[in-house]
C-alpha cells in the first residue's frame, strides 16, 4: 500500500485507519503486544496462530512488537507514553496490562481480560463498547455457581468452603456474590478470604491456611495464576479439595478447574484484530465471552488427598485429565 487512507467511521466519531488490500502489495501491519506475563507466552502463541489462520504472514503482512513486565503492570507506563511516536496499527493487551492501556485513546486496543471491562472503565457496555477498546472477557457469573456444584459433586461432605479472592480484580464483587448465592443454595458456609493485589497474596495465603474449611475455591485472575503452584501446595498441605478457573491451575497441582480455555480465547481474538485492521471500529464490536468451557481434573492430586473420583461421574465429563 502506497499510502495510509483514513475514513471517518460512523458510530463513535472516531477515525481509524481503513486498511485496504492493495493490488500491488500488502501493508505490513504493526501490532503492539503488552503483557504482565513472562516468556514463553502461550497466549501470544495462540493469537499468532489465529492470525496465521486468517492468512497473515509475519514479516510480510504483520509484525509484532512485544513488551513484557512480569507481575508489574506499572512498568509498562513509560512504554505506553511512547506509543504516540510509533507507527502502531493495533495494541493487544493481555490481562492486567489492560489497566495501563487506559491512557491510550487514539489507537485501537484489543484486550483479553479475566475480569469485568465495564467495571475497569475501558468499555461502556459489553454489547456496545463505545470506546477504542474491545476484546474478550473470561468473566462468567454462571461459572461461579457451577464451580461450587462441581466441588460438592466430588466431595459430598462439603460444609464450609474457603473462597480465596483478589479484591483488586474488576468484577470481583459480582463473582463473590454469585458464589455466595450458590453456596447458600447448596447449604454450604462460604468463608471469604480476600487479599488485595500481588503485594498482599502472601498474607492472604497465610489467612487461607488458618480457615477451618473443607475445600478451597480460588477465583481466577492474573495474580492467583502467577502463584498457582504455591496455592495448590497450600491446598494439598491442608488436605483441601481445590477448585480453580483455568486448566493451568490444575497443571500446577490444583484438583479441579472449570472455565474457558485461554489459548483458544486468544486464537478467537485474532478475528477482531483482522476486522479492525480492515477498518472496522472497535467501539462497534461487542466484547466476546467464552462459548465453550472445559473441566480439568488432576488425578495425582486426587490420590494425594485420598479422593476417589471413580465414585462420581466427573471423569466422564472432564475435558482434560492430568495423571
């Protein structure tokens, strides 16, 4: 493409580059990837795979500029301030990095967020974002109740459930409320164990270990994901059946998880990247939510806890079994 052509897109009044497919060549699209995870990054791999499936070729039609700040979103602020001087077509923010991206107003931003993007303030609603942000959220309040039910299925003696939750997570009050309602319906006492961000997780783990509970439920978010092995070890040490939100927790020793497949979510996110690069306005693209959920079971952890999963139907329902 010999020049960048801008069109004014109706419905938000924002101007985004309209990327036309030139007959004599293709534009090299520049995607700015920011994350608080570390490399190697399976989520970036999933997104890249999705872009390849749509016909993009790295180095020819798309290039990625990646920036990582493991566990420290604030470290990305300087990079964000420099975005104005770069020739960037699209920003993709993974997890908590989205908080820092709120300062970006004139470049389309795609996110994949475990919490509520409305509560975070990056979109006006899930159906009609109305800003330069859109993407995907893993938050599904229906899952909160389902996770409690699954724990009850494999451990009928469950009477008191410790709920480990990062209060510095957009949408956390809604998730706690849905979990509490499910516990009440099942005759389970919910023991709330909150902590606020990465700085407080050690104190939170200490508090969780002191709760006289029958099982442990951990809300999925970036902080608990980073510390998933330590949380799984605590649950095993206290002989607590544990439930998490993503299969990565089970890979680290958690007993059960139920939720969306994160890599698949990033693969699907590539479809929005393609639409935006072709000229669509992110303000008009509804925030995506997971369509399929997977149940993961760690048989090794079940044996350590002395739980016989053969007496329940959970193994037949499992999408992933870790032995």
